[in-house]
């Protein structure tokens, strides 16, 4: 059963597009299962909520400009010492963001600095932070041009008001 024209317009005006998409299906299921009005409404709102969470995460990931599609699950721990695994899992708790502490990743090319930064950034995005990946070379260029310094990755959340930054691939030959 299709929603009435008035209900359809209200859902559109309130930007409840997911509810609009699943309304007929959920109404049929509710009638078959004989669920209460409250349960029917809860199902619709839950679906809308999850849709908003998914689209917000997708938007944050797109805006973050991640250079690599890495997560901490795909990080090559086998190529790094065992102590690194524990340290990385500690960083993955993201306490450094809440404390507004900076993180600088240093090492020769090819050891996983960018991958680790990407994985931590993705973890922060999944936890509701707004982040952006900016290469250190861009930072140094802006610094030389006397632009405001922008770190490789910065994360902030409106609720905490804190911001944390981390840098990788700092090229001192620039």
C-alpha cells in the first residue's frame, strides 16, 4: 500500500526518504505480523536512523580524502615488530583525539606510515569524528607560502570540541 499523498509530501519535506522508500513494505509486514502501531513506527524510525548513520559515515569518508583503502584490520602487522601491534591497538582506542594529543609517524618509506594513518583516520571516522587526510608535503608547501599550517590528518567532533593531528611522510628535502 502506497502512502497517502499528504504523508508522502510530509516525509519528503522532513527528509525522511528511507521511511518513504520502505513504508509500503513495512506496512504489509506489520499487517501480516499484527504488530502494534508503536512497533511499526519504531521499525520505520530505526531504518531511517541507520540510513542516516550510514550516509553520514559515507560522507565523512568521502570528505576525508583517504589516500589508501586501508583499515586497521588490513594493516600488515606481520611486517612490524610485535610491540607495534600493541601500540597500534592502543592508538586505535583514539584516546589521543579526546586528549587533543598530536601523533607523528616517522620512518623510512614503505614501512606503513600512510597505511597506519589511513587506518586510524578510518577508525576515527567510524566513531563519528570528522577528519581529513592531508599529505605532509602539502603542509610544508603551505608553510613555505606562509599559509596556515594544515596537518596531515585532523579529527574533531562538535561534541568534544577537541582536535588532534598527525603527520606522516615528512620530506625534509623540500
